[in-house]
C-alpha cells in the first residue's frame, strides 16, 4: 500500500525513521521494504478516521460523511484503534489476486506493528497498545515445508539446472548455504570467501539479523560443495564485462554474479526458481517455495531428528527461544499430513 499518501508530517517522519532503524539493525531487504509500507497503511487508516472499513481499497469517496475523528499523532492511538484497523485488514481485498488477504500476510501486518512498538520503546516512548493474536493456518504452513526427499531432488537438479558448469556448481553452493546452513537471504548476500572456515568446519555469519554474528557447523559434503564452487566455478564469473571498480569491490564476495559482482538477494532467489523448474516435480513447484522456505525446512528436519530446540535456536541465530518454538507447530502439521 505504498501508494497511499500520508498527510501528517508526524507520520511521514515516523515511517522514514522506522525504515532506517530496520535497515541499521540488519533486517532483510524485503523486511526493510515491506514493514514500513504496512505501517504507512496503518497511519493512513488512522488519518481517515477508520473510514476505510467496508470500502474497496481505492474508494474513499464516502469517508467525509463518516463522523470519526482522524488520528494524526501516535500519542492518541488506543488499543481499540488497532483492533479496528485489524478488522479492516481482515475484510480488505487482496490487490494482487481475488479474495481476502492471506493469514500469513495478516501476520506480516502484525509484525510491522509489533516492530514499530519496539522502535518506539527504543526511542524512549511507551509504544502503542497491541492485543493481537497471530493467525494460524496449518494447511498454508505445510505447503511451505519441503520434505527431505524433495530437498534431495533440488540438490540432484543442480546437475542440470544450467548449461554452464559454473552455474550448476554455484546453484549447489546456494542450496548448501540456504538449506544446509539455514541462512537468511541477507546473510547469504554478505558472505565472503574468508567466512568459509574449512579447517574448523564452520561458516562464519558476520552480518546476521540485528548484526549478531554466529558460527554455523558444516559437514563434509557441504564443505566439498563450497570448495568445488570457490576453486573451480567462482573464478569463471570474473569475465571481461566486469569493471575494475566492481571487481575490486566484490573480490571478497562468496556468491558472484555473471557480471562479476556480489549477487543480490533477488538473483539468488531467481536461481532457486531455476533449480525448482529443473526438478520437473509439479508438487515442488506447487509449493511456491522461497529462500526462506529452505530455512523453515532445515529447522523442521532438525526437529525430526530430535535436535534440542536450544541448539536449533543457536543454529538459526534466533534471539529468543520463542521464535524457534514455532517449528514445533510446523513439525506437528507435517507429521499429520
């Protein structure tokens, strides 16, 4: 809802500052982009005095006739305003497809508000009152978890996911990083070659969420995958189209693009799509998996192997055990299929 224009300068400054705060804390590019947009929609709702309810997203022609007082300052926001906004979201049409917003998307809006509350508290404000319960949809969640057999199919597909061998080796390296190491997209983007500690069988994640570093264990298979990529395929991505400037800036990057630059998150995501298509497995394609799906999947698979929750927390780089406990629910939905 980025197209919704705010009138309050107070709100405009807050959205901009909130976005900068998320970026400074090291959140993924998608999070830094989406959460401020969700917050902007919340502020727009408040400016209209709640007049968005029961109206199409872009039809506010009747809002002037509604007696509700516009809220243009966060100090005036009450728990009731938040509840009314959430009720509006549950009724609002999905702009990209027919029907209502998905439950996972509603949860994203909740995340935006909860993070905004945290932002306010970190800036010496009491925050806003939130009494929202996360939406659960086991069917939807199950679709976003790959089985161990499907993961094997993805690795196998890397043998023919591209005509050029250097791409195939890089595809396998991407899977090793995103699935076997459970990295977030932003963490993978910022990996350097020196972060692969072959002698210690560890991967050093220097730019994790909230800039928290950690070491991720790697087995012999995945170390061999990265070794093949680094010494055989990676040098071939430095070609004549790469400028001296970009080459010097990105020399240390682990994942290199065709132009010889550090791969960005979108490019890595596009290679995952290519790997999925290479499997020619319709059930995998139907799951519409993302890079984060691989992270969800490895966490669930570790639980299936009875790895302690505290160990999985450290592996994923979660700041609290509460974030990790969601996978116990995902495991139950998978086992009940």
